[in-house]
């Protein structure tokens, strides 16, 4: 999704388009989408990518669920938008920034996005923490069904659909959600132990349905009774499926 914001953070226009597997096809779709914004004077741009970023050079090094490698997204955006300030950042970090700014009383916030994969944003004092800017909790190797697997391979929204043949939006059976929580718990506990956040915010396509499994998850975590790992407030994102684009706006405001 692309969007144009005014200086006050209101969306003036937005455009949804699919993300093709091939990067060249993506830039073609991006060019078409930007044409819909031609009436606006764009002063800065922030691009969110789902993977590891070379922030200095604006390159998407490797994507979690795409085959792209070392894609020069900043250079390509400059050719489309001209010589304006262009920032490239990980999508989960941007979503976390947007959501954490809604809870400024908490100094350290962890944002977990659960969708096609599992991503994390660690926000300290209202900013993306550079020390953890490349953290990828979805790739943590955890024991599941007797073998080590990536957390997102068995606990992401993609894994949920593969197991039950339904999207999170289509699942209302508490028994299914209780089973799914068991897939989440191990990764949640490891994340809490590693980062000791004051609050956890859950977003993404699955996070949008936190009301279906949140209480089960919190009860399960508290039941682990690990006194070295306190359980902070765990809440649903305010904009679970739009947090990324709002995070792009917030990032521009902080850096432009």
C-alpha cells in the first residue's frame, strides 16, 4: 500500500496494489501507483520492506517472504520521485514505531507483527532502537514437535492457514485458537526474556484478531510462572493492518 500524508498526519490519498514475486514487476506496479499521487507535491518518502535493510544505501538486502536480494529501492524511488529525502526501513520496525507512539508512558515497547511471517519492532523512548534494528524473532529456532524450527514456520498466519485451511478472520473456534496459542507461547516467552519490554503490542493480519486469542495467550504466559520473565501488558495494535504506513509518516517526521 502507498499513501500520501499531510503535515498533520492525515491520509490524503492511498493506493493498494499487489506485490509481485519479481522485483522488476514490483517497480512497474509502484510506478503506476505513484502516478495516482501526481497532484501532490511530495517532499519526502519512506519505504517499508519486509526484511534486512542496508539503510545507508537504501538497499533491500534480503526479504523474508520474497526472493528479492540486494534490490536498490532507494535509487529506483529517486528515479520516480526526484531528489527528495527517501528513507528505507523494515516494515515491522515502522509499525512498531507508529503503535508505540500511542503509548508514550512506556519507555520500552516490543511490537510483534503476526502475518505471513513474524516480525518485531523494538521501540525505546519513542524511536526505533538501532541496536536491535535487524532483529528477526520470526527466525528464532525453537523446538516444535520434537525438532528445531523457525518460530514463524509454525506460528505465523501462513502456518495457521496451512494447518487449518482458514484465515484468522475465518476462525472462531476457541479450541483452534487454544491450540494456536501453544505455537505462540514459546516464541513469546523467548522474546520477553530477551528484551524485557514494558509493553507488548500485537499487530499484523493475525494480530487484528487478538480478541480471539489474547486472553488465552496471556493466561498461558502467566501460567509458566517464570519469575525471571515478568509478563507486561500485552495488547492489540490500534491499527493492526495499517500500522506500517502510519509508521512511515512518523519516521519521516522524526528524520526529515
